[in-house]
C-alpha cells in the first residue's frame, strides 16, 4: 500500500493480536481469521479489507475498512473492550536506612526508636487512563495513576525501564475494589486540573449567555411596560399586562435550557495497566498524639529507593508529612489535616465527607432581574 494508512495499520495490528494471519496487498489487507474473530466483526474467515483503492480480481470477499466504516467501528469497539494488562517485576536494591526526618509529624511526636527494616514483597498497579469531558463539545486528557494494591494509596510513579515480564496471580476481588476506589479518588483530584481549560470555557460561555439573556429580557420588559401605557382600552391593557407578567416564567425556562445545554459529564476509560511486583523495606515508627500511641509503617521501595508513607484517610495519597487525629489517630496529609484541629467532628477519617460533584459555578446575573412589574 502507498503510504501508511492509520486505519490499515490499526486493523493489521488488532487482527494479528487476535490470532489472524494478515498480509499486505496493493489494494488493502488480506486476512485469514479464526472463527471466533471473524464472527464478531461480521466478516468471512477469508477476506480482503479495502481502504479506498479499487479492488482487483480476488476470490475473497472485499470489505470496506475505511475510517467511518461499520467494520472499523466494530474493530475499535472490540479493541476498547480489551484492556491490555502487563505483569512485570523490578529487582530490588540493597537496603538503606530510614532518614531521621521521615516521617514529618505535624502534630505528634516520636514514641520510641524506629524498628529495623523488614523486607517484604509488594504489588503496585500502574493505570493509563483517558479522562473525557463530554458536553456541547468533547475534550479529553491522558492521566497515569500509580497505586499501592495493599491499601490503594496513590504513590509516585515507578521506574519501569529495568522491569522484566513475569507470571503472577491476577488481582483478587478485594484488590479490584481497592484499585477502583483509588482510581476514582485520583480522577476527582486530577480532573479539574487536566480539564481546567475546558471547564473555564464552559464558565465563559455560561456568563456570556446569561449576560445576553439579562440584557434581552430587561429591554423586553421595558418595551412591554411602555406597550401597557400605550394601550387604548382597559381590555388591551389587561392583555398586555398579563403577557408581561409571563416574562419571569419564560426567563426561568430559558435559564434551565442554558444549564442543560452547558452541562457536561466526566468519564474515565482504562487504556492499559501494568501490574508491578517488587520488594519494600518496611520501618515501624512509634508515634504519640496526646495520650494515645500508635505505630506508622513507612516503606522504601527496593526498586528505586522512593519512600512511601501511610495512606491519607481523606484524599488517599501516600503521605510523609502528616497529621494524626485526636480520637483514632487517623493519618491525614497536610491538605486534609485542618491545621491540626482534628477532633472527631473535623477528622474526615472519623466522619467521611460526602463526595462533592465537579461543578462550574458562575454568577447568575438574571437572578437579580425583576420582570413583569414585580416589586424589587
């Protein structure tokens, strides 16, 4: 084929990954497909895919596979349903001691010496995600999230350059649930930053439309008030006054239309994932907050030496600068810690907060309008 058609390249790689035998041809691609591959695509087992060129003489049926064709749409949907997951391991380095300044206790003190390091295996999940904002237009951004499968804490990215493929057990139901919750938390944190430009654009359009509506209905109300004064009979004056009184309801309906037109939905799609197995050196750090004592686990990844702290009960990140709540010593990062004022009423670990939905707030200039002769 002349050049590299992206549709042809995708179809060739996709069908080859499913076990098909693919050969390039001047008129497209010739394929011999297993039955379980051909049936979902609704094509014969022996087929030629055309990408715009006039098909030559061939005994095999010719199927249109250009961009927008039903076949390519089915192949893309089929591919998106298959999330590739690689399983790798990373060799560990020699143990190193825990620095004296780790962890940083913002409202607690050390309760004793740190225990010697204990090396234990650990599993991580690296997810590659696409976050999509779909409304009157569609915007998307790629986002990578690395989580610790033990508790779902968000951790720093792993260095996978030296990783090697291994066989490992798949995720358990509990680990799947932990990973899903960790991804949801990460998306709530990342979406406003990654899609900030699109959200700002929605806010600008909302302010523009509401300003125009306010100007239009304010001028319309003035004109209708003048029409009431110009009426020659009482019946005509009453009709015009009643029509003017409907402006408030009409404006409310238009305001709802603007909200519905500019409403958007954030969705996330898993593109691929990497399950990583490595080792960690774990340190038990005794801590004391008021009259209560506990032990924090700090770990150093043997693969790259990165330090990880306990999971924040509020946002779910792994934190090394932390507060401890007064009642149950929940770990909270510097953002969730309320500057150390952490009785049971303020601690998000003791009293979890309801999840706030992502929203764009703008001042509604139409709300101050008084239409139809209503009192201010």
